[in-house]
C-alpha cells in the first residue's frame, strides 16, 4: 500500500478554491482507491467545519503540527521542517495540492507531485502587488526544482508552465479539477424559500460567483445588465475588494443599483440554493486557471455565458456562450440567449451537463492515481535536469 502525504493547510483553512479542490480530491481518492493510505499534514487544525468535510475512512489520517505556536514556526515547518516527519512516517510520495512543495524532498528520496492551478501572477502581474509576485514566483521555482511531476488543472495552465519555466513537458499531466456532485442535488422548497427571504433575492436574476476583484471583470456583467430586460437583476456572490466599490458606483450612476445585489459570507449550504434559483450564470473573468464556478453552475442546471482568453472554454464546453472580456454588448446578447423562454435553452443545458461529467469525482481520482503510479521508484529516475525559470 502506497503512503501518500498531502499539504493539507488549505484543506483545513480555505472554504473555497484550493480548499475545495483538496477536500474533493481526498474524499474521492479515499473512497475509490482504498489501497492508498492518505496522510494529511497541516501546521494547525484549522477550521472545524472544513475538517469535518473530510470523510475519515480507514485509509485517511490527519497530522497537525500541534507543537508549533507562532506563524514563522508554522511557515518554516511547512516549507522545510515537514520533510523530517514525512521520512519518519515512511511516506512514499508527497502531493502539494496548492502548487507548493517543501524543500528537501529529493534529498530525502521522497517522490513528489504538485498540482499547479494557475500562473496568473506571472501571466498578469498587474493584478498583484509586486511583493506577492516575487513570493509566488519563488514558490513556483522551488516547486519546479523539487517536483518529479506536475499536474496542471487545464491545458491553459500547462501552456503557462511551459511558457514560464523549462520544466519538461513530458513530466506534466493535465488532470482537470474535480467537482463534487452536491450542486446537482436539488434543494428542497423550504431551503430555497429561506435563502430567498434571507438575502432578499429578486424573482429573476443572473448569477456570478467568485471573488469580486478586477481580474474577475464583473463590471462587464453590470454593463451588460443595462441591455437586458428591466425585471432581470444581477446577483454577485463572493469576497469583496475595493473593486466592488467601483462596480457599485457604476451601477449607481447608471440607475442599476436596485438591480445589482452583492452577497458576502454565504454559507456552504446556502450556495447551491443561490445557484438553483438563478436563471443563468455569467462569468466574465479575464483569466482563470480553470473556472470551477462554471461547472457548479452547469450542475445546478444553469446555462452559462463566459469570456474567451484563458481556460473557460475547457471548463464549460461547446454549449456555453463565450465573448471577448471587453465586449459588454456581446455579453448582453449572450445572456439574452440564455434567459428562460429562449430557443434551445433546455437542450443547451442538457448538453452542458453531459459535458461536465468528465470532471466528477471518480474519474478524476483514477487519473490522479495514474500519475502516482508513474512515480513508482526505479533506479536513477531522480536524475532529472533541474529546470530554470524564465519570466
């Protein structure tokens, strides 16, 4: 039985994004691959509600560095100190779920794979402050030095890895990000009504989900709203940033304040309800590593309008509608084709639902296991050339 170690910091701390990726993958692997022993390492126990989302089967263990109390101690443990524990636990392979690997894995003869979700900080550094770009780039370089293989969550991310490093293409595997099945499970009428009352949701709305930041480009959706029927609103769910105020100011200046609703702090249980009561989903992001909200929307029975330029066509498939991220008129036209009563709407939804089945748990778990099997030890296999990082 292989012993696989995982960087579980995001699993126990992050409610969405990288945390969801890790929890969904671990639950899928533990269920479908019982011959794998999964060890989840985190610098602390994180949040109870997130830990409880991990299904604690016989082949899953959580290990917390409970002897550490200070932030610098925890950061050092995660980037270097953890290797000693991996050796002591007899770990065969370590998987960095959020694009990071600790230093020293090669010296300890522990095989490693890292999942890289995106390199937006290198492709579009204008969306980050300079210090963050330097930190993220350093972590990327370290990952390329340590990793035996890299998993890219999309062909778009693979292209970026090849563009910004000399990591060998033959050691990169594209495994699309998994998505759980819960968004495809209809919520009961009582839950739907409770969420509608709590958040004062309009009777008709187009939905957007994601951090409300400039790269996500939700302002284009507000501009498109001007050209849609007056009884259609836009509901935006996500963490707010300064960019959100720009969006609200635009809405106010153009008489759209009553039609734009921003919701922050939504619970994990409420989100499927918000999806299922929407009429369509809009995702005008300028650049993504994958775009999991598109899949959640499709599983929830929504048609999708999104933007070209990154990986969103990979996530949504051919039956979503895609426009240039600066084309508000085109986005309005696309959304108009997706509203209830539009010709071909139900057929578009059905074909999209069929397309996203490829991202559901069991198949993704099988693909990840296949990557692990490529790393079964053989003599001399660690003698890879060390890749350089370019900018």
